[in-house]
């Protein structure tokens, strides 16, 4: 078994495949992560202040969060990719690995994936790093093409840790859980208003579909780790996995979790698919022709830059010296003028020069059209034109011809894999050893976490060792490892949507601002009038309000602190004075079902609100007059 795994890892590391899919993953992963961090900026006072807008945090996290946004953008475009990945991981640990009150399951996935992005070489293509490397080793006479491949393991390791281990660990809880055993794990969470922001009652009313989706999810999560890398299973895995997480996006207020996992499935797409998609999207004929000075190093870099982002083959690049005389649209243009300025000829015969030529190129590329529109604005166009003119005039003195500077073959960087450190040890061998040790460490950390899962606990109970002295000693030594793996790598027990989250959950709590001096009352966007998550409940804030402030067993102090924080945050955002403000607290009671029932969600949404008292702010002091929520029938 170990010999087989060792050979498999060796083969996956030695097999090099095109990095396009990994680059696409990097871009979309960063876009999704930007959404999560943007939500943290939106709720920064709520998440980090001791009391929002009243008692600030010890550190002003706002500047650090905006710095993080910049790092993610640079990682997305592939600038200094490895360094940006390191900084991004450090910030992920700082903000997501150490939080407890706002922790939710996507934070764990962000930690492990952002850690792995340091090592997988996601900036090999579709990156500024790729372009800078191309510039460095190219000249007016030679164009260098950097390597575009990564080990096959680079794709699979992220999918294995980000999806496979998460799914596999979770089934050790789900198989020992009544909610999943009964087939209600899809229907029940979607049938209680506090959990869902969409009403999908027509789907929930199809009992066979509701129960079938629950069983399908459990079977799929069990099998995923064994089949996702097999070629014939990849498309069924993608179809089911993306479908399940699309459903999560529709139903639950955790969009960055849902979209993030859909992005992870990019890594499962066969690499050949990206080449086929690229070929299919390429135009059979370009729509504009870009003429450049073949003896100008700067012009060569400009051509390489534009061609690197010309995804659809919209631009044909031709040298003035070789091809301009054959284009009828340029017949009346003097060659010196052609060499002095960039010229673009459209497929309709229109000729554009200078900054106008670049604007036409940006429009033609499609996704850069917004930049072209900005450059076309009055004032902006004149400034851009002046900058272009200055650069174009200065670069004439550095034209490279055989007579002026000759030709020196460029020094191409060689691979470091075969460099020997000793007689029998190369850098590549050391890297492979490091990869294997890392994989073993991650697997052992996950096994240590799964050791405390419900199914394993039941097994220990059955064989009589759960309360033994040996087990106590094991727990003493393994608990610090579990804390370490959770905080640094997001490796933890994945207890998502189990009995404990819903059994006895009979109340949801809302707040209404009581206007004074003729001002209207305002329902706070925490919980909607139907009892569903409001605008203030997205991802981590939903996790806190729904399962820590509220929950099956409400703890008074956590409830009071939660209402204090959310009302203070709302007041600060809406410029309500902390000198005096009153809020009515409302409670909606729910039935806690144990079996499938038709129209259950709408019945709960239509239940009336019950007056549960008031809270009040006076001179920045918070006072409560709330009845015992658990005593409300």
C-alpha cells in the first residue's frame, strides 16, 4: 500500500501538465476571496470592535484589511505570485485562523487552500510574472517562451485537501447522525426560516427529491476522495459537486462558501479541456492588425504584452519592415511615420495611430473595454496621448539593428531540478522529499482531527476504550495538535448541519428600532419579518447570530452581548445617536420537526412575532429588559 502511494506521488510529481487550469483557478479563487474580505471590511466594526462604534478594537484593522485587498489583487493578476501567496496566507491566519466568535466552515478551507497556493506554481501562466520573465529574456530579435507546465500534483493536492479531506472527514459525523441517516439533511435546514434566505417550498414538497438529494450528498462525499482524480469520473464529479454547491448558494446566506467550492472544482476539469476551449474561442480571423517597429525593444515588449492578454485572437501582429508595404490601408503613410508611431488597421480599413491605436486594441480585446472607455474620456485621452508621445519619442534612440547593436543570444534560465547538492542528491529530489513529508503531515493532522469524530467515538465506546486511561493520555497529547492544525491549516472536524444545530431550535430573534419625535420605527436587517436571515447575515455574521447568539439553547449573556453588538453596529452605520435609542425585541417561535412535512417552511414563515421586551442605549451604556426567551411557548 505504502509502496503504491509512494510510486503514485512520484508519478504525479514527475508528470508535468499545462498550468492554464491552475491559473484560471487562481484568478477565480482570488475573486471569491475578495468577496469574503470585502464583507469583512463591511462588517469590520461588528467583527473586531469590542463594542461596535463604542469601544474600538485595540488595533485598527481597516488599513490592514485594505492592504489585504491589494495583496489579493496582486495575487490574482500574478505579480510576485509566491510572495503575495505567502503574505496572503499570513493575513488569512491572522484574521481567520484566530477568530472564534465569527468562525465558519469556509474560513477553514481558505486557510488550507491559501497555504497550498504558496507552493503549487499558480503564477506560471496568465500572470504578470510570466510576462516579466518573457520580457527579461527576450529582445527585438528573439522571443523567449517561459515554461508553462507544473507537476500534475499541483492540481490534485488542492482538490484533495480543499474538497476531499473536508468531505471525507464530514462523513464520520454524518453517518452517525440521525438527521443524515433519516434522509432529512437537505429538507430540514431548508425548512427552517432562520437558516435559508430563499423559499424553495415547491422543491421541498417533493419528498422523494428532498430525501434523495440528502442521500446523494452523503454518498458523493464518501466517494469523492477515491474517484475525483480518475479521468472517466471527472465530469460526473464536477456535475454533481457544482450542482450541490449551486444549491447551497441559492438556499443559504453563505455565498463565498458556495462559490468558493464551485471554483475548487476547476481543478478537477481535465487539462485538455482548457486547450479545447481556447481553440474554440479563438477567432478564425483577427479584427485589427497591429503594426510595430521590429527593431525596437520597447515595441517588442508591447507586442508581447498585448499578445499575452489577447485570449480570442482578435489582433494580428505584424512588423512594419516586413508587412506594411503589403497593406493598402498604409500605402500613403511614410515608413518613417510608421516606425515612429504604432499603427492599427481595422478590418474595415480604418487607420489609427498613437494612443488611438492602443484604445482600439483595448476595445478589440473585449474584457479591457472599460479601460479603453476611460482612456477615451476628454482630458484623460489628452494626458494619455502626451505620455505616449513622450515614451515614443524617447524610445527612438534605443532602436536595435544589426548595425547598431548586433545580436547576442540571450542567456536562457535553466531548470534547477537537476542541480546536484551531493553525489546522489539533486534539488528536485529534495523538493520531492519535502512534498511527501508535507503530504504525510497534512494527512496525519487530518487523521488526528477525524479521530474525535462521532463515528470514531461510538466505535471507541463499543470496544470499551472511550473512558480508559489510555484514551485520556491520547487526548492529552493530541488536543494541542488539533488546535494547531485548525488555527494554521483549517484542518478540523467538519460538523456541518447535524442534529445539534437543529434539535430544539424553536426561536428566532429580531430587533426593531423605536423611532422618537415622530420618526418611524425601523426593522433591523438582522432577521427579516418572515424570520429569515437579513442583510446583516452573510457567512461569518450569519454563523454568529444564528448558532452562537441564538440556537437550540440560548445562553443569556451571549444573547445580550449579541444584541448589544448588532444594534450598536446598526446605529453606527445609520448615524443614530448613542445618547438614547430604544429597540423592541421580537421572537418568532418555530416547530422543530423530526420528519418530513409538506409546506413546513411557509408555515413557519407565517407564524406571528411575540413581544419579548426591549433594549436601550443611554449615553453609550446598554440596558436590557428582555423576557426569558426559552420560556416563550
